[in-house]
C-alpha cells in the first residue's frame, strides 16, 4: 500500500481513492520533535482512545473522518484534504498560553479560548489570526468561525465524558480537513493532544508527563488508565 505521508506519531497510507489508513506509531515526542522516545504499545493505546472519542463525537452528530478500525493500531478514515492548522480550545490556562500572555496557570476561561496555530515545527507552530489564515490561503474567516463552532461542540462532548472519568479537561487540539464543501474533524483525539487532570490532586494523565520528564512507564500507565476508565463509562 502506498504511504502518502508520515508524521511524528502516525503513518498515512492510501487505502482507496476516498479512504486512508492511519497507523499510530509508538513514538512520543515533545518540543516540536526536539525530544522523542518509543513507548511500546503507545500506538495501540492512542489508536483505541482516538477511535472511542471519534465514535462519541459521531454519535453526537459531529462529523469526523473516522470510519472504523483495520487492526488495533490502524484506523480507517475518510481521505481529507488536511488544513495545516492546529485548533486549540482552552478551558483552563496552562501550557503555551501562560508563557505567551499575562495569564496565570489554572485560570478559568469562561467562555473557553480558541486559538489557531500554523503546523510548522521549524517555526514552532506560530499563532495565527483570521488575516494570517486568509493571506496564507489556509481558510477564510467564515470557515474559521464555523470551525470555532465545531470545536465548541466537541468541547461540550469531551468535557462531559472526561467529567464522568472524574477528570477535568484543560485543553485540546483538533485538526480539520476538507471533503468536497464540508469541513470534518480529522487527525486524532488522544492524550498527546489533550490535557486532563484529576481535580482534587491536580494529578496529570496526559503528555505533559512526558514533557515534564516523567519516566516512560509512568506516561504509558497514565495512557492505559485513561483508556481503561473511558472503556468503563
Ligand atoms: O502547548 P499548548 O499549551 O499550546 O497546547 C495546547 C493543547 O494543544 C494541548 O492539549 C497540547 O497537547 C495540544 N497540542 C498538540 N500539538 C501541538 C501543540 C499543542 O496536540 N503541536
């Protein structure tokens, strides 16, 4: 099968004219690829987590690229024309926003803050506004506003699920692609692209563990625990 692209954590194969296979690798990376390691089985955990969350979104009427699973680490997805933009929604302040702006760790955003970043590791994924996105022919303002609406609906679904796991959803990142005249949620929804914490203890269960230098086994067991809880709700 023809490999049409490969990123830090996934390979993409052309299945047929309308479908791709996304194979989740065991790599974990941070700092735009500056730091990379292998966690055996992480690809399976992320593929399963993503599949479960995509199914949940579909059930709530949010269109995604998800079709089904080929094997435990390989997703069958609609072939989209991906927009190289990362759309981040933040419910609580942490991560890059507290470095960029005079905002303190843990501040609550009500309503949530949505941000767009260019997918460009060499430039460390710069922040984009509507003007940048129009000029770079990424999307027009109407599409950006439509995507903000979708991201808010995804937030409502994910916040509720994560709450049922006794966790709090701090933030998450989505990517979108075009299919005809539609914009669909693509890529993945995993702990690599989402921050969740235990409310009382502030215990972290996501990739921040890796970013902060916790042992790889610790990172893996957090991912396993999250998927385990998710399967039991
Ligand atoms: O680093 P930052 O605070 O901007 O990240 C916001 C959210 O987007 C986090 O959940 C993070 O895991 C995710 N993210 C991502 N891929 C990136 C940058 C951030 O999935 N390249």
